[in-house]
C-alpha cells in the first residue's frame, strides 16, 4: 500500500456531510468506503449507469473521490457482493441488470407528451410520495438513511456549483421510497423515472437566473431528510408534500392548468 493510501485509511476523517454524519462510529475505514459506495449506489439507482455499462476505472474513481485505490476497490467489492455490479478480468466493473429495472420496463405509464402531462405526473406523485416519506420515517435502517443522505450530499455539492442535478434529485426521492421498505412504492417510482425527469428538467430551468432558487430547494430536501431521520412521520409527509407542491408551482408559476377541459 502506498504511503498516501495508508494515510487515507488511518487518518481520522473530518465528518461534515449528511452521509458522514449518519455513518459516524461504524469502524476505522467505513467513512471513506461508505462515501464511494453510496455515491456509486446513488448513481446506479438513478439510472446514470445503465445495465451492462462499464463503471469508471479505479484510477478515475480514486481521483474523483480523492481517496486511495484500496478504498475504491473495497467499495466496488461491496457493490459486487450485493449483486449490483460484476467484473470482467482485465476489462473492469459493469452494472449488473437488476430485477427492479425489469419491473420498471414491465410497468409502463403513458409518456409525457404535453405540459398538462407534467402536471398530471405531479398530481400522481402527490398521492404517493408524501406517504413514502411518512413510512420512511417509521421504518428506515442505517443503510437506507445513508442512501438518502448521500443523494442529499450530491444535491448540496451541485447547489454550491450553481447547478441543478436531476439525477441526484431523483436518487433522493428513490432512496426515500426504498427507506419505506415497500417494493410497490419503489417499482412505481422507477416506472415513472423518465416521466419525472421531464418535470425535473423544467424545474431546474425555473431555478436558474438572477434569483436562483437552488438553495431553497436544497432546504426543502434537507427538511424532508431531517424529519425522516428524526422519525417524525407526519412532519416528513408534510415536508414532502410542500416540496412537490412548490416544485409544481415553480414550473407553472402558480397557475396550474384546468385538467377538466
């Protein structure tokens, strides 16, 4: 092991992120490995890496996360053990096709074709996602909470860079659904991924400009996370509803369409 790698594995880590805060005290190497693992898990869950797509190499990941290759190797090993990736000798690591992805393809919703369909998608999300947050607050375990925190960290970093990341945003909502420990919630959200992405793109545009709303949206997601972490189920449900309604209203500038017409 290089001297740099030894320092990274044995030097105490300054914990400042939501994910690090969740994982404090779980072992000497855990914070750095957990950071890489959770970020890759979030990207895979959000569909940023498609089935059978090759992941970046160890050197590239080490540079991206500013850790040693042994840290990356251990994080990849954990993903491999959980059946999320597979390796080809001399070729690298690849995303393993998942049953959940097959379910998403099997469960189909009509595509988004009009601006009214974006409103319909928000309307449907408002009937299920507040309950995702409610049950997540009651049922989360440590890995599930860490996945929500990791997605929140990605959103925080993007906000600091004055960017809106739809992949991190969706990963946050998907992680909340998974924390509720109800596979029907997860399957429904995965089936809606492409539909939600359309609304998120419009939402991202609405947040840019001279009066950026990125910081406020990050605060909305942080409020959801804080309520879930505190196991305050009703507060979590209310925070999720306020966020979705706020997102919808920012896109439509507070003037929703009359869907009766």
